[in-house]
C-alpha cells in the first residue's frame, strides 16, 4: 500500500513536469527568461529523478539507490553550471527579459502542486524507510521553492520593471542545486562510513 502510494506520487510528479516542460519552454522562449528556462531544466531533472525513483522502487537493491542518488546529483550539478553562466551573461549584458503572464500563472500553480507532492513523498519515504524517496521528496520541495523564487522574479520584472529579478531568480536556483548536490554527496559519504 505504501509502496503503491510512493509510485503514484512519482507518476504524478512526472506527469506534471512533462506538461510543465512544454509550458516553460514556450514561456521562456517568448519572454527570453533565464529563470523560466532554468526552471524548465529543473523540471527535466525532476522528471529524471522521479524516473530513477520509480526504477529503484521496482527493486530496492542498495547499489541501485547509490547509483540513483549519484545520477540526481550529477543532474543538479549540470543545472547549477548552466544557470550560473546564463544568469551571469544576462546581468553582464543588461538584457531585459519580457513579461510572462503565462509563466506567472504556471509557476504559481506549480509551487502549490510541488509542496503538496513533497509532503506526500516525505511521509511515504519515512514510512517505507526509503532514503531515495525521501531525497527525491526534498528535490520536489526544492522544486516548489524554486517555483516561488521564479514567480517572485517574474512578478518583480512585470510589475516593477526589475529586469535583474529574472537572472537573480536564476541564482536562487543555482544555490538550491548546489545545496542538493552537497547533501547527496554528504549522504553517500556518511553511508559508506
């Protein structure tokens, strides 16, 4: 029963993020928004993380968990590098992204959805004593926080003309991506000792 709930939560995450990937790609291109593009890449990582968790839940072998956590860590490291470069270029050139009402709506709804999914994964992962589901639940929580940061940047740009809020939201994503990589590496190092 608990395992089934974990699987359903992961499928819901994958489904939401697949739709989000399309929405975010369209809105990022239309507004030329680094934050929306970065959040789209984060959605792609969330899809990958959920697929890895689904793969692991089908056979809870310890070696699989370690490989799965490493894959999630590598994906976050790549996201951090991309966002650092893109946000720095936007700030250095003074590029002003356009407004994105659709991006504002999508990130607001996504934040709520991700917080709800994260809470469900945390409870289920704790009940199953499954470190990968708990870790992926933290990834989903971060996804909700990132949606909130991107939302703040989009609103700041649209309502107040703060063009720099968009790349600043990109740096918020970098912070959380690096923090997650560190947490995954630390968790794996602790388990080996």
